[in-house]
C-alpha cells in the first residue's frame, strides 16, 4: 500500500496535535513540562520503559484478537 505525500502530511499534523495535547495535559496534571520536571536520566528511562511495556500489551491484545 503506497501512502501519498498529502496523506503523510495529514498523519504528521495529527501526531503533532497529539503531542501538543499530551504536553498540555501533562502541564495541567503536573504543573511543568517533561523537560522542566527535574527527572534524572534513570527516571526518564524508567518512565519510557514502562510506557513501552504498556504499548506492548496494547499491541499484543490486538494481535491476539486477530487470530
């Protein structure tokens, strides 16, 4: 399946909007942006790892549903 350049722009714009919304929600919940949160390198990596685990579970759930 080929993706047209116009479609890629739509996808990129949608991802940018999602990132902006995620930042807004983060500031609303925590009062700071991720860059200003004062997390250590280890804490950032731990958070990212936990998010990756969540993603893996979501993906596996959908893959199993397709079997």
